[in-house]
């Protein structure tokens, strides 16, 4: 989407005749939505400066100009585009405009500077890196740019910034990025003109702006090849048994749907550890390898960050990240804009999108609309917030609205919890989610422990983590997550004074793979969708025993937790309804946390009665196991073994 497009001649005329702001305002209102002229006027200074740049007789009058190009499926906008030809090659110059007046170098970080914006000093990416990354995204994902061999030339223009000797903006620390996208400042208008004229000597004869705006999203061949190579060498994404069988069917169905242009929806139900995410990643990479436009979609930022980091290796993360999207990224997508959307953790989908839940209509509907073939991986027992609306019923409803064929499958093989379906069933019974036949049977030899001292539990998790960096701490959201001291691992968010215990919430988005993060705790929002070898779970006061019954208490949740947003208002009007709404979400939260470990789960409870109850349940498991072993021994003895 582009807010404004014209020739150089018209653009300069609109600025000179003071028509540009009104035209930008009207276009913005029509294409994006409500804004104010005051907001539009914030661009006026920069666009006046660009008008001055373009007033050069050597820049052809029919050179194309565009303002505010929205890179598809991102919130990022290219400030200014200049399109034309150098006599043999089509070029589009990308200009990142900044009104900065000062910059501080940050020597410990790559491509990051500190500047004064929005009423205070903030750390932001260097303008050269920003311009280059936008060009790289367009090059990697715009089919027209690839097939028409349109050359993109990024640069940055800080028209209010005056350079000094040994200037931090152009410090050698940023040399690599400046070489790829030069930066121009106040007093360097002639240099910027020369940069543009080096690539734009003739006007736009091939409608380059139109081609960029309407280019189909498709990863470049180099990105496809790199992803395939990464996947083949990554044991964490190897499929086995039922996973492979299901993958082959899903891949075939997706390719056939795209080939025949038949809209289809696939719903895959599966509990924790059934391999949903491994399948999703394999489908993503191999669909891209088949020249299909595919994206991995999930509401949870944690798995997106981890998977993109694991897959990027030597490839730039900015390239990979455009394949991993949040579920609210499709509110403005055209029908069948993508070949395939792979939606992981579909139970976490919301109705509305955006920070203030004010965008779009329904995420399920928007995902089905945006894709020829949409595959939803879902486990309705992992809904953990009031806003989670993803369900098989909802998916079927909107599939019918789009006349899409629905294919339903179920994954049952257990790849987490030491291959033990029994542990999942036992845990469901213990947490009161469902009564099962596994009341006293963990099935296979899954390592479940109850600790009296959280320090001892943390020590064991740390020791196990030394093996392969795959053990982590987690906690129910009963402790505040303050913004202050957020990046200080020494600040102890979770404290248990009676044990002299303290630990911080996780610091980095990639805490699950950072070796230093073992002394940080993940919450439901940063742990869901991930898996480890061992997990230590701190169970807070929102789950406890009263009069011999396991109860939940939403009032014990931290104020910073948005999972139960609005529950207080409901509780004032109808306390029973509030309890009914919150109860399954709290139980599901602990079920999710306690099934992140493939080999074992360690637990400490703040409620002494719950602690004792879990020990009793575990003791029954031990008794049952010994009785079963004795019975098997007697059978063997009778039969002469």
C-alpha cells in the first residue's frame, strides 16, 4: 500500500503549491483510516526537504515518486521512493527520512544508536541499517522485484542533523552498514542528489512503483535454498513415525489446493508434545522450497522468536522474520493473498487484533480469507486467556462462509513427556481438567518430582541444564512483571522469603535458548509452544487445596497479567460466572507449563496443602507401579520365565 504516488514534476508542484498535505491526508483516510492533519503535518518538514532535493534538472520530470510504502505483512513503511532507469537498468532509490538532531554511538551494540525522540532518549537502529533492512525485505519477498530484476538502492537522509568531527553517526563502528546504505545529513543535499542521479537518469518507463506495490509475496530462491539446508541439518526438526505420515498428506493437500485454486481448511487437533510445531516448521520450509508463498503464524511471540533464531544461523534474521508472523497481521490482507498459512497454537487466536483489540473482525476469519490453504494446529485444552477464541467449531463456521472444504485430522502420538500419554492423562486427572483411567498411573518412566524447597529445585534444573541447555524454570503468573528493572537479571521479580528464594522473570525473548537464562523463569506467555528436557514449575496461590478439593482463585493473579483482563468487572456483577470463566484457564495454564518438559517436570507449590496433595498422588503412583511390577513378576514365575 502506498499513500501517495506521482511523478517528480507533480510532487514538486504539490509541495510548492501547498497541496501535498491535503492529498496525503485524504489518501491516508481512504486507505488506512482515521488520522489528523497535525499528524500528517509532522511529515511536512521532511517532504519539503525532499522536494528541494528533487529540484535538479538532471533528475527527469517523469521520474516516479512515492510516499509511505507499507512493506506487505509488516508494520514498516518506506518513507520515500524514487524510481527510474540509469540507461540500462531499472532502479528504485529508497530514502529513510529522519528529523533527528543528535546521535550517540553505542559501541557495544551492532547497528544501534541512541537519540532524542518522543520526549526522551531512546535506542534505535542506525538509519543506514533501517534503510538497508527495508530494501532487503522487499528484495527477498517481492516477486516482481525478483523477476523484473528491479535494483533497490537504500539510503538515509537526516536533514536536521549537522555532522561534527569524529561524528558518532558515521563512526567506523557503523561503517559496514553505511557502505550498504549511505547516510546524508544537513548541508549534503548535493551528495544526496548525486546518489539519486547515479541510478535515475531516465524516467520510470516500466511502472516500477506499481510493480513493487502489487508484487506477489514470494521468498527469493536464495532464501529458499538456505532454509532447506538449515532444516536438513537440524535434528530438532526431524520428523518420525506419525509425524512423517501426516506431513506428507498435509503437504500434498496444500500443493493440490494451490494448484487447483480450491480453497481448503485443515484442522489438526493434538495435545502437548504430539509434534504440531515440528510439523508446522517442516511444512513452512518445504512449501517455500516448492515456490509457494507460505508463512508460520502464531499469536505467541515466544515460538516465533525461537524458531526464527534457530533457523537463521548465518542468514540475516531480518530475512527470516518475515516468514514468522503474529496472528493479528492479516486484518488488511486480500483474499488468497498467500498460498498457505500455517497457524500454530490456533486455540490462542483472538477475535480482534492490535494492541488495543480494535482492529479487524475475527482472526480465524481473516486467516482463512488471506490464504488458499489454511492449516490450523489446535489444542483447546491449552486456552489460557479470556480472549482465546480459537476452536474447531469457529474454524468450521468461517470455512463454510468462504465455501472452503474442511479436512480434520488428529495427532495422537506422544513425543513429549518421555513419550508418555499416561503422564498427560494423569496430570489432567490431578488438575481436575478431566477424570481419566490414569488416576494412579504415570504410564512410562516420566520424572515427576515435588520439592519442599524451591532452591533445591532450581539447583537440580541448573545441573540438568549443563548437559545440553534444555532445562528451564517456569512459574504461574502470580507475581508482578514490572517494567522497571525489566532488563536487570539481578532484580528478583519472584520471591519466596520463607525460603530465601528469588528469581527474575525471563529477560530476553530468546530466553529458551540462551544458556544464561536458566536462572530466569518463563510464564505462560513466554513458554507456551516451546519444549525442554526438564522444567521446574513454581505453582502460585491461584491454585490450591481447600477442604480437600483443588480450587482456583483468579484474585491471586498478578495485576500485570492480561490473561484474565476484565474478570474483576465480571466478578462484581456475577462472582460465580467469573469463577466459572477463570477456573479452566488457570488449570490449563498449569497443564501447559507442566507439559513443557519432555523428560521430567519438577514442582514447588506455595500452598502447603497442595504440596501435600501432590505428594500423596505421587505416592499412589509409586504404590501402583510396585504392585504392577509384583503382579508381572508373579505371572512370569507361573509361566516359567
